[in-house]
C-alpha cells in the first residue's frame, strides 16, 4: 500500500506532512516503515509524556479496555473520579470538567468565565482578554481567543467578545481592563505555538493581582505547558500564582485524547446541571491512561525534567549557530542562525524528529527520555545548527 499517495488523495489537506511514515516505537525512539530509527524530540507535540508504547501506560490502557471502554456521563466510573481528585490535589483547583482536546478545554474555561461574570456583574461583562501571539485552539471561539491573525483567515466572523493585548505589557492590560467590560483574562504562561516564550514573572503576578482586585476570572492555558512539562506539575506554579481556571490537554493522558477544565475556588460551582457536557468527556480509558501518567509526575520526575532542561539550556546557550534559547523545562525553543525549517530537515535526515514554532526550532521530548538518548539527539541537533 502506498501510504503517501493514498493519504494525499483522501485526507483533507490541512497538514503539510513530512515524507516519513511512522510504524512503531518504544520510549523516545520511533521507526518508520523502512525501519529507519529516529529519536523523538517532539513527542507528538508534547503528548506522549512518557514516550511511545510506555509499559505502565500500556498496561493501564489495556486493563481498562478489558473492563469498560466507555460509559455515558449518566454513570460514575472510577478512573474519572480518581483522575479529578489527583488533578485537584496537584493543581490547587477544586473541581474538574473533562473533554477531549485542548480547544474543548479552553471552550469550557471561557464558558466558566462568562457565566461567572454574567452572574456577578451582568450579561454585558463577556469580553475575554488574551495575549498577542497566543494560541488557544482551532474552534471558532478558541480561534477568536488566539492572538495571531494568520490563523483567522477566511473563517470570519469568529465568536465576538475577545481582545488581545501585548504580552508582558501590564499597563496595556490595566488599560484594557479599565476601558472594557471584562469577564476573564486567558493566557499561556509559556507561549508554545507563538515561539516558546515564557512570560515575565512581574507581568504574570501583576495580571493575577489585577484579576483579584477586579474580580476577573484568570484562566491559565496549560494545554501544552502542563502535566510536568515545565519542570513543575503546572507552569503557573513556577510563577507562584493560583489561577481561577486551568485548562490542560496534550500530555495529560500520554497519547489518548483528553482535555480538562479545572475550576478553582471562585468558580468551582459555576456549572449547574445541563450547563456543559461532552459525550466522550471523562472516557474511562483516557482517564485510566491519564492516571498512569499523573501518578508518576512526582517530585523525583520533576527534578529529572529540570535537570535535563538545564543540560539542554547549557549545551545550546552560546553554541555555534544558536542565537537564543527560550522556554522552560522540557519545552525549549532554539533561535537558530539557519532557518529553523532547514535545521529540522537536517535533523530528520540524521535521525532526530524536532518541531518548529514560528522562527524557532522547538523541542518537546518525553519527560522520561533517557539521558544517553537525549545526549545523542542534542549532538545531532547541535551539528545541524552549525
Ligand atoms: C495545542 C494547544 C491548544 C489546542 O489543543 P488541541 O488539542 O489541538 O485542541 C490550545 N492551547 C495551547 C496552549 C496549545 O498548545
């Protein structure tokens, strides 16, 4: 079967794929259909948190599939309840709504912010402020939230009630809040698609204080940065703030579709029966997979993430062909002298799969990538940058 030509003929042309067909893998190593080995420094865009076909994850998924693969949300299931409890304990949030993707999690977060403001301040307080250069998803509402015009294309009109302010500009944020009827502020503390940029600590703290003062719902989008990737369970924990709502997805279930809207004290009871829902949300297999991931994101694992991060930052900082290193934890952006796309192609040729974000090379390896494998990949990337 010619995968390439059949895919090109029958799959909608939304993805510009690389001419590589992946067949299988183990941990941080994957193999294409010709048996060529690659080190996976992208982990499915930060999804396979413990690598490909991880043993513990696999066992959890297979066990749950043998028990019950889906029940409607009309009934209780153990994996779903257990996961919600773990997430609340690790995040400081109080209640969780489960969906199936990052965009869906953000939709839930936006609904929570709007309902809170409508009840508290009035129905005209519906506007959500997000940051320029942000990315929040591909649905018409999360596209409206996304502060990058090039994603908006010919899909107008998008959902009304969104405005964007420049990142790290607290005065602009205060002005936007003073001049508009604001329900919520939503931001990634480490912008991913926007170029792997961690926000300034002063700005994040300032926004959190502003939200408290003005009773505005602070939503942190941890779809990419969450679940251990930043070196803490959630990236906002690096900033010493407590948001009102946290959305997450990508790495949470280690490779199965899931999204979570976590509601803090202020909005924990904002949703009543019928306010929100999702047929697949809280699926027991996805939740069992997520439990197998979340249970292993402990202090020892996080310390390991920070160590590997320090190694990557030290190796690339000031290296030949590297202009800047950005990000946090195992969410790393490399501003390369050569075009990032060229570096990516060279790495692929030499057996390392990387990502790009804007003009940067982006690295999102599995949290448990073994040090020797990481070193091997880093050497190949370094050589490709020169
Ligand atoms: C990937 C991403 C999303 C969208 O997630 P999907 O699962 O693709 O819907 C939203 N926000 C951020 C920060 C992301 O990185």
